């Protein structure tokens, strides 16, 4: 399986003034390559029990992931609900669910 899918990890940046008030916030995206795979059955049913419906799992290089909580894939926004450490120490699996209320997104 190759890293053929393009995803954009969303970095949320909040800027504060001298006394700690939030003055502005914006998002940047980082383009990376991933392997898309189906959500495993036990992962799916465990999440559904808590009211979450996982959509995809993406395998990415561990060095590319810095704890982001959202990603864009095919012009849609997804929340990263969980990460899984596979036996391969170079990869990490991002379990994602479709973000409700967010329409098409731009990756620019």
C-alpha cells in the first residue's frame, strides 16, 4: 500500500497581545501524503457506542504529524478523533470523523 492520498493537516494559530488577550486567530494547512484505509470493525463499533461515527483512517509518517486535531481531505473537513500507534514505529494512524456543519474547504 502506497502513500497516494493527499491530505492537509490543519494548524490553528492563536495570537495573543502583551497581556494575554486573544487578538487574532487563523489556520494554516500542511500538505502531506497518506494511505487511506477503512475503519476497522472494532474501532467503528467502539466509537459508535460513544456517539461518534468514524469515516476514515489515514496512515501518515510520524514526522509529518504534530498533534493537529483536524484535517482536510477531498475538500471536506474531518476531526481527528484518535491516533493509533501501529507496530511500525515510523507511522501513525489518524482515525477521523466528518466534521458536521463545515462545508467545502480551501487548502490554500
